[in-house]
C-alpha cells in the first residue's frame, strides 16, 4: 500500500518537474512563437505538407531579416522575430497536440492544418483556448458556415473550396460550349465528394440538361485507376472532372493519358498545377488546370510574386506550388495585421486581421466573409500547353474570376448559393 | 457487352498486379509463419529504387528498352540488401516467438523503413512513366489498353509458374515443403532450417520489392504507398488461404474482379468491395479457400 | 468487503482520487493526454482481454467508433448531451453489434480472427466514408457534455469531463479485473492454452469467446464515447485498421500481465510520440519504430514486466531484511 502511494507521488513529482521545467521557458519579448502544423509524414506530406513547410521556412527567414519586398520590408512581426515550432499534422490526437503546442510550447500564434477533418476538430478548440489560429489550406466551407459561426480567434486566409469548383464549371463551359454530359473521378472522402457535388451542381445550374454519365469514387491513395479509366472511356462523357491531388492525380495523368482519356474527353483537374513541373511533356495539351486560387503559374504579375518564385527556386530547386502560396498568404496576413497593430499581442493582431485586405504573391486577399474571418480571393483557370522548345509546360487562355463572382455573399452558405443560381454574384 | 469485356480485362489486370504485390507476403508467411508488415516497406523501397534508377538511366538519353532490365535488377538489389539486413540483423533473434509479437516486430521495421525511404529519396514524388508507354497500346473493343498491363499479366503468370516449379519440382523446393510441414523434425533430419529461412526471407522481400518496382512506371511514387499495399495484400492472401501460392492467385482474382465489377456497375461500393468479399469468403471458408492443413494438438 | 479486493483493485480504488487530483495539479496539456489515453486505454484493455484468450482483434476500432458515433449522433440528431445517456447509448450500440457479430467471429482463432475483425471494421469505415450526412471522412463535432441537467462552462467543464472520464474508466477496470479473476476469465486462458481440452472439460469455448468478445466491445464502446467527448469530434479514422493496429501494439507493448498495464502503456506511448515529434518532426516514426523494436527485444513480456521485476526484487530484499 505504502509503496504504491510512494510510487505515485514519486512519479507525479517526476512528471511535474519534467513538465513545468520546459513550460517555464517563456518567449522573450522581442520574439513571437508561431506553431506550424502541416503534414510532415504520410501521403499528404509530399504534395502539401512539405511545400508548405518549405514556404514557411523561407518566409520566416526572410521576414526576420527584413528581406521581403514592400509592403512587408520591415523586419519581423511588428519588430518581433518569428520563432517557429513545426509539428506533424499526421497524428490521431490532433486536439491534444494542439493544446500542447499552445500550453506547453507556448505558441503565440498557430498557423496550420491542411486536412478539412483536422480543421473541423480544431475549430471549436481554438476558441476554447482563446488562441489566435490561422487555417491556411483546408477547403471545407463548413468551418465558418456550420461549426464556428461566431469566430473570435479563428481565421482562414485561403478561400474555401467552393470557389474552385464554381470557377471550374464556368471555365470549362467557356471552352466546351456544347458539353452534354459530365463525369467525375474523385477520391472517396470528404474533399472529393464535396468537390464533385459543387462542380456537378454548378454545371447543372449553368447549363440546363447536362447529364451525369458516371461518378467514380476510388479510394484515396489507390494509385491504380485502370478500371475507373476504362469506365470513363466506355461512357465517353464530354467533360471529366477530377479533384485528385498529389500522387493520385499524377498517377491518373500517367495512366489516363497513356490510354487516350484526355483526348476523348475534356479533362479538368482542379489541383493540376502541382503536377505541371514534374510531368512536363507527359501532361496532355488541352487539359484544364486549376491551382486552388491564383497561385503558381496562375498568379498575377507583381513584385512580391517575382521575388517569392525566385527565392523559393533558389533555395529548393523547384518552383512553389499552391500549398506554398497558401502558406505565404497566412504568414503575410499575420504580418500585415501585426504591423498594422504595431504589436504582437494576439488581441491586437486579431482585431487588425479582422476584415483586413492585404496583398500577397497571389494578389489581393480580403477577409470578407464570416465577420472578417474568412478570406476570399479571385481565382483563375488555364489550359495546359507544353512548349517543346523551352521544355516547359505553360498555361494559355487564362481566365480570371473576381472574388465576388465565384464566392457566396457574406450571408449565404455555399451550397445554398449554388442552388440559388449564384444569387448576387458579381462577374465583371 | 463492352462493359463485360472491360470488366474482364480490368479485373485480370488488377488481379495480376495484386498477385505480384502479395505473393511475397504469402511465401514468407507460409515458410516462416511471420505476417510480415514490413512487406509494405519492401514494396515502397522497390518502387522508389526502380523509379530512381529508371530516371537516372534515362537522363543519359539511352533507349528505353533497357529499363525493363533495370526494374527487376533494382528489386533484387533491394530484396538482397534489405532482406538480408532485416533477417540477419533482427528477425533471427525472434524465431519461435509468438506470431502476434512477430507482427509487431515487422510493424516496427515498417515504420523505420518508411522514414528510411524518406531520408534517401525525400518527399517529392518520383515519376518514371517511360517504360509504361514504350510498349504502346492495343485496342480491345474500342478501349485502348497499355501493352505494359498485359506484360504485367504475363509476368504474374511467369512468377506463379516459377514458384510452383521451384517448390514442387526441385530438390530444394521439396526440402522447403518439409520445413513448412514441420520445422523441428526437419532440423533434426539435418536440414539447415536457418539457411532456408534466410533465403526465403530474401526471396519474399525481393518479390515484395518487385511488386513495387513494376508498379512504379504506372504511378507517381510518393511516401506512404507502402502503407496502402499492406491491407490490400493481407486481404488477398487471407481470402486465398495464408501461405498458399495457389491461394494468392485465387485471392487476387477474387479481389481484382470484385473491384472491376463494382467500378463498372456500382462505383459507390468500390471502397469496401474488397472487405465485403473478404468477410463473405471467411464466413463460408473460415481459413481461406486454400488453407494449409493445421493439426490440432490435444 | 476489502477482503475480496486484490492488490490491483485496492490500488485502482486509491488511484481514482489521485488521478482526479492530478487533473488539478498537472498542466492542462498533459491532463489532456491523460484524458485521451484513458479513452483509448479502455479500448486497449478490450484488446488485451481478448488477447488473454489468444485472440488478437485487429478491428477493435469498430467498437471504439460505434461508441463515439452513437454518442455523436445522439448529440447531432437528438440534441442529447447528457453524459450518462451518451455512455449508455454507446454501450448499448456496441454491445448490440457485438452480440450479432459474435456469432460469426466466435468460430475463428488466431490470424483469422484478426483478419475477420479487421474486415468488419473496414466495412464500417467504408460506409461512414460514404455518408455525407455524417460528414464523410471529415466526421462531425460533438456537443459539450452535460451532467443530469448541469451544464458547466469553461475550465469547470474541462475538469468535470476529466473527472467523468476517470470514474467510468476505473470502474470498468475494476470490473474487468474481477471478471478475469473469476472462472470465466480463467476459461479464456485455458482456451488460449488448449481449446480442445476446454471442450472436453465440458465448457463451450465458443460461448466463452462470445461473451469475452461482447465484454471487450462494451469497454471499447465506453472508451469511444469518452474519447469522442474529450476530443469533441469523431471521424471514420476511428475504425480504420491503423487505429485498431495501434490498440494491439499498445497491448503487446505494455504486456498482458496486469489489468492496468494497457492504460499506462497508452499514456506512455502517447508521451513518447509527442516527444519524438518534438525532437524530430520529420522522422519521428523511425524513433517510435526503433523504441518499439528495442522494447520487444529486451522486454518480451511488455513494459509491465519492468514493474514486476522490480516488485520481485523488492520482495526478495524485504525477505533478506527481515531475516537479518
């Protein structure tokens, strides 16, 4: 009995010293701790997590050294250096990890989360913990529409995924006006299902009488799409929509283009941009490519973008893809807000970030929805063309869609807005 | 009709791939009674090394034809290096331990291999599609298929034939069957069981790596592909009966056709078609279709 | 009364106030890991229970998930947030499913039991991933728990939930310990040793396995409810084979020597993972794998054997002391 009590007390005190010892190391006043949560392992690490982490590393170094072009040429966040803590999003205890990041590691700001599932779980916790949290990449519109309707501490600096698929529908109809049937091949999880639902609903609204010939939902990371491609080839739809990303998308490109899928149907890849650099000649000409916003080759011409592309290329040997752009968007949003508030105190940053308009390598971002907590941006789509002389793929026939054209107005849920026939959309 | 032909070809193609990806697992289980989760790691290593070797080789501008040699060579290299290291370095200290504990051991090895591939090749995807295209296409009922897919079907049949011949028609193979039947008696009869285990593990590892290596040209090789293959391979060999080569063939055909049928006729069921087949088969034949005989000790 | 309690049970009863007190003393983030570990630890307990009978369930996530989803759906569709009702619902749902699935599974042993339980859990995974009304793979969020009409907020809510997690966990553990010490518990070990002999002795091994399976499902279901409430979110990942695999690994790593081993093991593994991620965010899997390998090689009976060895050492010391 006694030994048991002794042991408990002993182990408790060991735990306590171990814990408090590390928790006491508070951040110095001229330094701000930012926790970054992205996928560092698992299937989403290569295409999303690592490019985002790379962009974060580059931006932190450049911001701390004051090397980012205007208007971000002051060093640090309102003068305070960024001290990053990276953790892996690939974990089963996301909420406990988040709390540890905030409470033990003492993160002043948390920037992160790629998977919509993680975002859903973290959204209420951020408010509970009263910690400034910026989602940088996850796409589900439910975050502010259903889960966290009165956000205080939570922000998202990337537009949600509705925009991608509404714009995709508009673009594909401008290219293929006589489309009579559509088909989808999307991963069998929330992202793929949502993307296909938004795209097919938009198509039906934009062009009455369009038929759905087949809806393929292979398992995520399946890698082998022989049967699905055969099914798409036998059905011969005018348009094939896919929100595949990363390795799955590249596998679909390799297997599909080998079998003529891309010449039989007009294929649209909403995240195709990440494969452009690597696949080059293997990507069929005429494929419609998106980048989840005006990112990568769809980014506008501005000084920030030129600087970012070059700096990224010099450091990592490849051009940044859209997850990197999304990360930059989040970091610059926080910097813009901190500089505006002239403070790194989270309450001041948070009030400054609310409703803020700031400029990024992907153009203007405005925190317009959900009481100034959800960003909208313009978006763009283009058609792939491989240039044999330069050995590089380019996008031609780029069309831009204003933020107000492809995003719902502030008081409307995304799906209701599509079903209403894009009420209040302003497409100039 | 068109759909029926497509189902037949797709099902066969997928089954061939499944067989190539799972036969190493069933071989190791049959001989060593180890349910080898590190199989997924071998698969990933094979895929990475062959994609990497093909990429390096093609940078020299030489003809694609020789890449078909590189694929098996990289698989053999992975099998020998990784297989030998793991069997001699870790597993041999564990023989005779509980089967479940061995699952855990190989899982730990799998976790380590995952990060090893990440350290060697980074997290960016590798693509080496040239071998898949070089052989061209053929049309079947108006649907183009790559010849590479048919080459894989041929390779799967050849693999099965060689394994069958090796096990049943050679002296070594027959000795191996004795080892499978009773480990203790065979070692008492003077058979070098340890050597058999080492060689079997290397062959199993090579087969796992070969599965990855031949798949590499069709996909984009990314971190995490190893984890995907494990459950699929388990399902295949459990349906067929664990440890049986013939069972792996039947299991692959079952799963391959189940998937092809669901994709063409009812895509919504694709995600769990494999598990439905597995549950259905096990409900009728508890130990798989071609289970090895198991004596119950009283 | 106390005469009937064995050492483990006495320890457990004392540990309850200690555990609750820890909730107030330790920093919140670590309490958080304790809380989620209690939830998943209960599932590992269910796995261990079956392991005592030689059955390795690679699909225990099924009941973990059913418990969590039952509670979540009651909250989402019926607006129920009372913790007693939620736990009861989770328990009921998992026991019902286990009762029917048990008729199938009780005929299987060894790796086939493992694979069939895996298949069942993956079928649920597939179904849930398809159901958009339940948020598909993203899952959905749970309401904050209430207690017979009392709805605490802020820090009070956190402590209340922590205490409400500790109590059922300890009760379940004590009950399971009782069960394992009883005749039905020993039948399990007999089945592992030699099933035919058990049958010759006139006990139905099938029936014993069935009951064991249902009990394991019951604790896993409760674990699922508690874990889901702690997290505030459920998703189909709960029934994915990787989750079930983790439960198996925890039970093996911690050893089947004592009923509390899986609870401790879950927490230790969690903390090791956290520090591995902190030390090396890019290669933490490798660290975890190496540690697992070393544990298996040097502590084949699991982490618990460390404590047992120590106990043995202490008792021999005491004996030596009393002699001198």
